[in-house]
């Protein structure tokens, strides 16, 4: 008796989802040297709970774009989001800066992309940055809003990519 082969037939919606998945995998940034998302537990971020991003730099001749990726819900109550970023260099020295991350326009229309109530906003915070030495860099990021906890932000990501 011959075995029957099982044929999988994709319906229209399934084909669209599969196509979008394949395209997103192909569209991954080839220049990225680092990309990571840190989840924010229960989407409640307290100042004393910084998120840490550790990455290695090997090429000090290249210029880099530094991008923060904020994933939030449409229930987030503000048009912007302030963060305090401490950069720790391979030699142990550090530098701090406050950064305003715009999430919506004056009319409340969200920037970024997403489906339903979840939006992801990719914000270039520095273009063409030089990394002065090889080794491990650490970005420690605190939420720097005037209230605690900041809610409706579920993840914060960091991408470092070589400038084109």
C-alpha cells in the first residue's frame, strides 16, 4: 500500500504572513554590528532600573549610526520619552547625555510602525559616530521622565550599524 503524501495548502492570509516574514528576514540590516531588545518587566520602568546594552567594537576606522528602538502601546500618555544614557568606553571612562525621543506628532499621530496597539519607533540618536577604541562598550539607559513608573513602554532596543 502506497503512503499518502500530505500536501499543505496555504490560504491567502497565510501566504501574506509567510511572504511578510520572508521579506522581513531578507530586509535585516546588513550593516548592523549589534542589535538587541531589552524587555521592560510588566511595561513599568523605574528610574533606578536602567537597561544595559553591551557590545564589542573592532573597527575604529568606521563611522557608526546609533539607533534606539522604542516599543510602546498606543496607550502611552506622552508625545515623547526622555532617557538618560551613560556610555561606558573600553577604558572605563564614561559620558552621560539626556536624549528626547519623539514618539508622536503634535496631533498625537504615532511615529514608527506596528500593528494594532503596539508601535515600534526607531530613532537615530547619533549619526556617523566614531568609536575611539576597540573593545567592550556599555550603554546604560535610564528612563528620565518626571514620573514613575513610566508605563506602556514594553521594550527598548539598541542597534549599532556602520554608516553608509
